[in-house]
């Protein structure tokens, strides 16, 4: 199934010069969405994953479905102030400034293997910070999974040593 055929380009969103890869058109087709989830989990079946860890917000869409498919728990990574219990934070650099993400301090058991998920790999900053968070808690990162990877932004460079599984690749905007 050609998943890329279900991704819509939105020019100049969220700002001038950006071509946004809109996944909502894929999510509107249940069989296509199911195929994407199946393909995202395929390399990780039987690997003993104890948690699928999704990054806010579209990582929740795929991460929750992937956790069910792998019959394991789902752990959210969120923006600051959104999780109700004690958290661990990790800041990371953006093109212009910094941002921070958080995870519950008790969400990952030391030594447990996890799979990190987001919808899109662009520059890699958010996922690199998520990898650091999981490792801070003593978790083992078995891999990362993405629906889309923007190859031209070289996000893989920040994730060296972490297995990366992406379904759709774009070489340019």
C-alpha cells in the first residue's frame, strides 16, 4: 500500500516557506491507518518491548495503537506542565531557541526496553531529547518508529546508535 498517497501537502503552514505533511488524510482511512500501524510495529514484534513511548501529540496517535498491537503499555512524553505526577525534564535546541519535554518519573522501569514513536522525524531534536529522557530513567531504547522522515533535514544525525524505522521518506519539501 502506498501510504505516501494518503499524505497531503499544506503549503506555507505553520509559516511561510514550510510545506506541512498533513497525516489527517491517512487517519481518515481505517485500513490505511491500520496498515501504517502494522508496518510501524513489524520490526519490533518479538523484541520484548515493555513500553511504547509516544511524543506529544501525533506520537500519541500512532503510539497508542502500536502499544495495543504489541500488547504492551503506552507512556506519554508531553510538553511541560501537562503531566500530573512527578516528572523528569529534558530541554533541547530548536532552530531559534529551546523547548522542553517531560515524562513521569515512574513511567519507565530501569532496564526495561522501550520503543519511541512520533509521526515525523525532521531535525531530530525532539526525539533525541526523548531518548535522553528514557535513558535518564534507566530505560533501554530498542528503537524509534516514524510514519514520515524528512531526509533532507538529517534528523538521523542526532540519533546515531539508535535504530530508526521510517515508512515514508521525503528527499525534499
